[in-house]
C-alpha cells in the first residue's frame, strides 16, 4: 500500500498535529488572483482549517462519539473514518456532528469523506459480487490505511456539469464531468473539475465519485478512485465567502473569528491514479445507486446544522438578554419557535439513523426517506431561524460601526456610551453577540448555515424527487379506503 503524498507516516492525534500535517505541501491553491504560498498561514483560509482541526480535538467527554472500533482492523479509529456497522453507529455520527456544529458554529467539512467511504464500501461489494472484480478488498485496504494514519478524506462528487439539460456524453466539452482520459498498465489518468468541494484543500486525500446516473456511452465517467491532494495535475481555486476579507482586518467585526467553512473548485488535469486506488472503472450501471446511497448518508449528516442552530439560538437569547428584555413573552415565544425548528431538523436526522438497515456488505445505511426529510427541513428551517434571530437582535445587527471606530480614542467612548444595552453588560459583549448573528445569517458563516443548507447534498428538488419515490401512496390509499368504507378494489 503506497501512501504517496501522505505528509505524515505517523497517525495524527491532535488538531495541532493535523494543522502541522498540512504545512509545506506546495499545493496549487489560488485565492484573490494569487497563488497562496502556505494556506495554513493565510488569514482567510485559516478559520476553515481550525474547523477541520476540531474533528481531531474531541475532549474526554466526547471520546465515545469521536472514536469507534474499526470493522476492518478492530483498532479504535476516528469516527469520520469509521464504517458503520449498526444503527447505533449511525446515531453516534449524528450526535458527533451536532456537537461539532456547536463547537465551531460552521461547517467542519469532514463528513463528505465519511459518507463517501460508507457508500463506496457497499457499492464495491455489490459490483464485485456481480462482476467478479476486486474493488471491495482494494477499498478496504485503502480505508484501513486512512484509519491507521487518521487522515482527512475529501469526498469529491459534484461535477461542474455544464449544460444542465445534457448529461456527460452530451456536453460540447467532455471535461465538464470528471472522466478517464487515458490509461496505461499501471493506472488511469483523469481530467475534469469538481465544484463546491467542501474542505478539499484541508484534506489529505480525495475520494472521487460520479455525481449522477450514467448511461452505457458514459463508461469513462463511471470512475471511483482515491488520490492524494498533492497529486500532480490538481489545481484548487478557493471559493470566496461573504465578508471573508474581514478576517484580514481584525477580530471583532468577523463575528466568529475562529472558525469558517471551505469550498473550492478542484480542477483535474490528467491526474494519475494507480489501479490500487481505483474502486469503480466503467461499471456505469452502479453510478445512480452510488449517488443514492451517498445522499442517504449525507442528507442525514445535515444534522450538523442543528448544532450550528444551537449557537444561533444562544446568540439570539444573549442579544435579548443584553437588550434587557429576556422575559418578554414574545421574545420567549420566538426562542421557543427557533428551538422547535432546530429540534425538528435533529429529530429527522437521528430517526433516519435509528431506522437504518444492514447492507449485504455488512455496513449500515440510514433510512432513505427520513434522510431526505431531514435534508428538506434543513433547506428551510435555518432561514426562518435566521429571520427570528435578526428579529430578536434588532436593527443594530446590520448598522454597527466597525471595530476600527470602536477602538478609536475619540469615537470609541461615544460608541461605548450609546450602544450599551443593559447597564451591567459591557457594550463590547453586546457588539460581539450581534456580530455573531450577522456572521451566521448574513456574513461568512451564512455560507454554511444558509446557502449550503439549501444546496449542499443536493438542492431542495433533489430531495423531493426521492421523497416522492419513497412514499407509498397506494398503501396509504388502502388505509383510507378501508376506514371510509370504500371497497378495496374500487377506484
Ligand atoms: Fe459536515 Fe454539515 Fe459541513 Fe456537510 S455541511 S461537511 S454535513 S458539517
Ligand atoms: Fe455538504
């Protein structure tokens, strides 16, 4: 098993070791029109690295959530690299995701790889059973190595897609979906681009998967493979986020100076992948099923937003406290409404895990209908929660002067006097709570809390298609006919 490009032969144990493992990789990362010499030290990128580092730093209380015994080696491994073998494992993933949402207040990026390895695990098993291939043992060997080293896997599924009215084979430019462009006796070469790649630059390896159903003339696009992020031929273009440049200016105006999400455009230019790391190669008829299994995991993973919602509810409650009106009945009612919406997200995600089932490969998959209901809730409820948080915060959430004015020797004391709420609360605390609400509902982490909630793991219509397919309307009509006294065979 080679680990070419692996920055560390030792297992990574802490967030600090993780951050060190990202140094000196000389990736081709572009941001604001320049190649970034060292992403770890870039003030706009660093908060996203901190959020990923949090996935290594679970405290003793969180240990049961953060690790689990590997079904491949029996060793304790990070849960983000664990193949689930029970409904309890799926539930523990969801609880861990909520916890990390609470700690970071944003997207901590490591779930796409987790959901990728769980879906590819069962797909490779099924492909081998049908075709006599040996993808599954290869995949197990690779995952075991990732587990041993405790590396970050970025799941790379979403192609740039070009003309949405056409599939991969119908595009004028064949590179708009990642595909095999040539091969030799050692392996394949892939070209194309993947969009919105969560945490890609903060990863050690990428797990490339097709993003949609494919047809027989699209075999070159039916490729699942793993490659180190340092592989020659990869270019990363950083996706900028609303208000991200505030990270260059100071701390107070950022709202959440420690943590942020990360999305990047990843461009593949004839990137070589040895056959040892190829886990699907032309079996086009499995692409749709792989996407469906992946989305069952990933749409339920969006319980992460319940953790982020906990932070927003807390910030809204703080703002109300600092305004001196924590006990007004309409304030309390709005906080209850936020909690109700947030727990509804969580309830569907946890239920999808509880109602999971065993696959023939031996791992566990969430309930598809409930996973899609969870994600559909996530496309809507955070927006309403954002509206309520802004309502509770008041107009200052969008009119506060800057940190520079706050620190100005003449204007600062005036702001301290006139922006104070309750007399016993320092004005700066009030400003910080309001900036956090701005950060989560309009600013940098609104990317993760709102727009990513809408589009991540498939836009709302994608869930509605699955919900429609999963809901057995005929069975429900049978129930209704029986109680209404309509003969069972009547129209
Ligand atoms: Fe994980 Fe949530 Fe980020 Fe997706 S949006 S990677 S589920 S934290
Ligand atoms: Fe996502």
